[in-house]
């Protein structure tokens, strides 16, 4: 199997494992901070155990060399766990994942400001279209009972934080950031522990807590490894699958209708990014 095929397969399964994330949050009958605690704790612990089991303690040394930017990355990743749960608890799943779909656009903007990379005409046009889609989603939050602007803001925070984190990874590409992901999740869990009692109702939700953590841990690791073997354009196209599958999964199982405005805004975002990424992919392919 070639590195390219390996990258496609690993990234694809990474997307499949993170797709039910929103569904698990909906299925667990606990308060927001308790869900966030177990999501962070289970995922962080599983990633740490996997790292030590398969690579020993040598990978953990990267924590001492990643510097301020690495610890900023930890903070951003750690803070997205409770923010994600707050987003799903306060607005429709469709709104959350459609807003997440705009992540490549924010990443392009931060790459411009932090790395000095130019923004092409294609990306500028994409930014305009995605902004239109986000505006429709925001408008739909005032018209739909399952949608709310508070949840939309949490989703936007997660989107922007991940975009900054992705940009930081590019500056720290010589360092393995998997240990940082584990520390980020575990640190988030430690902080959340002081604001909630995670053992209230634990027996009734223990299965979902553990399975949720397994899915997040595997998905996070796969998405940190797979894109190293394929282009960012191909990775973006595969990650867009979550945007399509996640709301359909919740709609099918929990009958959560996202609303016409969210569907319209999401369709604009997904279609725009698909066309933009396919154009970039074909351009690179022709160049070779």
C-alpha cells in the first residue's frame, strides 16, 4: 500500500469516527460540563495510553520542545472540548457542523496574518460565499426552535480555535503534537472537575461516556496522522464528509430537523468548499 492510499484510508476512517460526536452529546443524559469532562478525560487518557503503549515515553519529550506556540495549541484544543458540547447543547447539530465547515476559510485568514501567506482570488471568492452561508445559518437560528445564536457562537469559537491550531501545527510541523492533544484534553478535564460532579448519574451514562471517548480518541489520532500523507485539499474534501453525515445521522436517529435556512446555508458552504477544493486539486494535478 502506498503512502497516498494509506493517507486516504486513515483520514477517511478518522472522519467516520468523529462523525457521531454530536450524536453522543445528544444521547448522554447529563449536564453540559459533565459531558465535557468525560469527553475530555476519556479521549485524553486513551490517547496517552496508546502513545505510551506503541511508542514508549520518547514521544512525550516533544512537550519540552514545543515552546509557547505549542502550549497555546494545547489551550486552544483543550478549550474546544467544553465549547463543542456547549454548542451542541444550545443549537442544532446541523448548525454546528455547517459552521465547522468554514474552518478552512478561517485557516486561510490566519495563515495570511500569522505566516504571511497570500490569499488567492479563489480563496477570496470562497470566503465571500461561505460568509453568505454563515449569515443564512445565523438568520435561521432566530426562526428555528432547535437553533440558537448562543450555540452558534460556541460553534464559531471552536471553528476559529481549530483554525488557529491548524496554523500553529504548520509552524511546529517538525514536532509530534499527539502528546499535546492528550495533555490538552486531560488539562481540560482537570479544570472541569472543579465545576461539576462527574459521578452524578455515572452508572446510567457510563457506556456512552466510554464509547464517546474511544471514538474521539481514535478519530483525533487518525486525523492527526492521515493528512500527513495527502494534500491539504484532499484532506479538506474528506473532512467535509462529516458536515454532510453528522446532521443526517442525528436527523435519522433523533428526528432533529435543522430547518430550511440552516440547510440552505450549509448547502452553500459545502458546495462552495467542494468546488473550491476540487479546482485546487485539479490545478495541482495538472501541474504534475
